[in-house]
């Protein structure tokens, strides 16, 4: 669930030899990297990176590096290289490497200057700058100084594992049996893999979205809790949810007459229909379902007939989903709902994403008079314990009568594997540490 930044380290070293390859190798050894094969990567805009301290490097671990070389045949000449990384507060940034005659200070200054001007060009304010440098005096003919950005990102280099970084220091790895689909859409990198323990799994930008093993625990709670809060849920809006699991859960309710799903990325839906069909189980072909391929933020500018329930099954608040975690978006969601309208959103892990919960609750409170947080359990997500935030324009979830829950559950009982009327009640009981994460306690 968490799109954690790629970790990188900056290194620099120098070496000398009769050709660039020999000198390069020495340069890398000088930076403490042995047996490494370097893949050059063009200097570019990085999204969501965080520098990590340089750890011991093993052979094969060095994946793509950005290098700067300067060859010189002038014995006694002083040459230097520097690599600089500038980041904004969200961990987006640029990296530049330079090498040439002079001392390290001048190369560092040049690398920093290039980083600042590139950041300006991308409209990113500089929050932190990281630099590595190397200096060298030419002893014989042929010399290279090299500087590199080192990706210590395990996710790219281990095809047998699907790895999600829950934090820079906690990674979760799922053994992959087969890689079924990999593509980069206009919005994100999409992977569908078959894992040994969790079955087929969808990852977007290396972040686990859903798995065959536990998807029902997530989708039942995101769909059926708010559907029970609304007394007569006929029209349902789904935001995101490209895998189709939520659509299936919504359409399992016989009261639902129409489900409109607004998904920004058509490729996610197409890939999931082909490789993850166990989730949607034909729901995309249900006559009550309609999929609109659009950014939900703009879709909600012009909604006609009001919805009864809106379900937000989006990626984390970075990239295309960033605007979906704002008060402005929740205002639009509330405006698209009828008088008794109910909205619910997945709102992250209390262990690993406390800020997402606080943000979702605040945003929901700006659009809805009643806001409640409830819990579920999704083992493939960070920490397993999961939060959902519900906003209601009508009924308080805590006031739904027992008899009504029991009666409406009857039509779902066949399919239910996580949800039950008892689980519905229990889900609103929050441990004190979860309560303490909320801006204003919505479950007093
Ligand atoms: N259960 C998942 C989770 O929380 O990890 C979410 C699954 S679903 C695959 C998330 C979907 O939200 C993705 O397919 C993504 O394309 C979609 N999405 C992201 N931003 C969006 C936007 N602005 N409008 C509509 N859909 C969006």
C-alpha cells in the first residue's frame, strides 16, 4: 500500500589506467565498490527518492548508476568529480554528476549549481542537497574520476520476489512463482505476479494493491460497511478500484441498481481482467456496472443524479491519487451524494501511515457531519491492521439497528468471508493508539 521512495546512496572515487574501463574499475574500488558492474543511467528527474547511508555493497547489487568520467593524459593534472542530489520535501528531486579538471570544491559547486537549476526548471523547491566527491592527481597517462548514484533498491534487482518497502528500513517480500504482466502506463508502473503464498497480486509502482488471498477481507469491509449505513443504497460510485474486486463486492448487494466506477488508468482494468479475473469475477460485464476512464477529481465536477454511496479505493496520496486525499475532493464527493449519502475510503495503516489516517479524517470531516473510523485486517498490507474512514450525511453507523444488519446480511452470507453483523459492530472499536492518531476523535 505504501509507495515508498527508492533508496539511493551517493558514492565517488578515482582511478587510473590505460583505458577508461580499467580506470573506471579502479575508481569504483576507490569508492569502496568491488566487483561491481555499472549500468549507466541518464541523469534525470527522480520521483520519491530518499538517500540512504552507504551500506556494504556486494557483487551484482550495483544497479543502475549514474556516472561521470573525465579522462586525462596530463601527468600531474588535478581532476575531480562530484555527484549531487537535490530533493524537495516530498522526496522528489534531480541528480547531476560532473567531472573535470580542478579541485573537488569546484566540481561540487558545479554539480550543485546544475541540480538547483534543474530543480527550478521542474518547479521543485530545494529541501535537501546530498553530495559525494572524489579528487585525483594524474600519475601516468590515462585517468578517470567517477562519481555515482547508487540505487540500493532491491525491488528492481530480485525478479523472484515482489518487494514493498513499508518504510526505508522495513521491507516485505513475497516469493514470486511467475511474473504475469509488467507495463508502464501514462500514470504508473503496473505489475501482476503470481506469488507462492498470496496467489496473484497487483502492484502499482512496487506497492501491493491487492492479492487473491486477502482481497475479500479488504473489499467486503470497504463495500459492505457503508452499504449497511445507507438505508437504501441504489446508486454507488467507486473511485479507483481498477482490479474490480470492490465492484464485485458492491454488486453482490441485491439492492444496488447501478455502480459507476471512475478509474484513471484503463490499463490497470485491462490487465486485471486478463490476469486477475478471480477478483472481478465477471463484475465488469454486469449490466448494472459502468466504468468511466477519467481522473475522479475532474469527474466529480459534473455529476448529475446523486449517488447514495461513494467508495474511495484509490492508491496512496502520491502521484495520480494525491488530489483525492484533499478536503476539496471530499467536498466534491459529499456534493455528489444524496441526503442520506455515505462515503468510505481506505485510509492506511495505523502502524506505518499514521499521517494518511489523520489526513483522511480531516478531509472527510470537511464534507460530512458524521465521521467514523473503522478497522479491518489485510495481511498483505503494511502491519496487517487496516483503517477505513467513513463519512455520513445521514445515519450514524453506530445507530444501524441490529435487526436490520442481520436481515440485510442474509443476501451476502453466501459470499461473506470476513464481514458479518458482529464484525461490523466490532470494527468501530478503536484501540487507544489508533484513537490518538485522529485529529478529532470521531468515535467517542
Ligand atoms: N485497494 C488498493 C489499495 O488501497 O492499495 C487500491 C486498489 S485500486 C488498484 C487503486 C486504483 O486507483 C488504481 O487502479 C489507480 O489507477 C486508481 N487511481 C489513482 N488515482 C486516481 C484518480 N485520480 N482517479 C481515478 N482513479 C485513480
